[in-house]
């Protein structure tokens, strides 16, 4: 199967998180596109990466899998939705908002034990998603 991936970002800090994912997806022979709704972030995408400029272009692309490096992803987009975490401190906001289950994601890929445990606890309460 020829999977179509979308790397969905907001801020430019997501680019170095998404780039290794993009390279691995391409290495495996799948399609990958980027989307950000923040114009400044679009200027930081790696040369040669394929950018979708509008949400309509994302809808038309019809991704199979969305790798999201942000807290939200539109629920009307097609595909399995994966929230990809990074190594930044989740307490940076001064609250426990990092661990809110908003119903957008099918899979949470955490950065390690400091967050995996909390998400596994949340999964017991609301088992509609997986945690890795």
C-alpha cells in the first residue's frame, strides 16, 4: 500500500522533530507532505519538502496518517491521527494541560517515561486511543 502521510505543525520548533520522520517516510517509499497554518513556520521547512498551503489542499491530499507536532488537529481531516511528542518539558505552561485528552488523536507517541505513564493512566479512563 502507498501510504500518504501529513506532518501537521504549528510552530517552527516542530520542523526538527518532523524532519527525521519525513526522511524515514520517504526512505520507505511513501508520500509525505507538510502543513502549517502559521506563515512564519512555512519558511523553516527543509528545502525540497512538499508543503500544502491551505486546509483545502490537505483535504484534497486525503492523508492516511497525520503526524501532528502540536496540541490540536482538525477532526474533519481524514486519516489516523498521531500526536508526536518531543523532549521539551511538559510543565512549561505551569499546568497539567499537557495531559488533556481532547479526543483528536488515535495514538500518542510520547517522548519517554515522564509522560508515557500519565497517558497510560488517561487511557484507562478513556480507552479510545493507544499510547506508545
